[in-house]
C-alpha cells in the first residue's frame, strides 16, 4: 500500500490521516514529514504497537519529523 501525498501523520499520536484533524486524538498538528508505515489490526496483541504506544487499529507512521 502506498501512502497518498495528501495524507499526513499526526505529530501527537502518529496516526496517518487525510483530513485537517486527526480522527484518533483530535490534534491539528499534522505533518507530511514522516517515515515508515505500521498497520495495526489488533494493537492489543502487538508488541510493536505497544512499543509505539498505539491503542487503536489503523495506519500509523513509524517516525514523525
């Protein structure tokens, strides 16, 4: 899956969104400067999600600049 150039990562929770507000945490602090993609299907069972502090399913940036 490729991430669209219109999509941005939330600086607060790393969720990748296409709008102007993060639908995960409500933040408007978004950036196009991010690297990596982590898709969390069952974050409660994932060590990677635990490390990245991801609690909800979705698409997340691994690193946000």
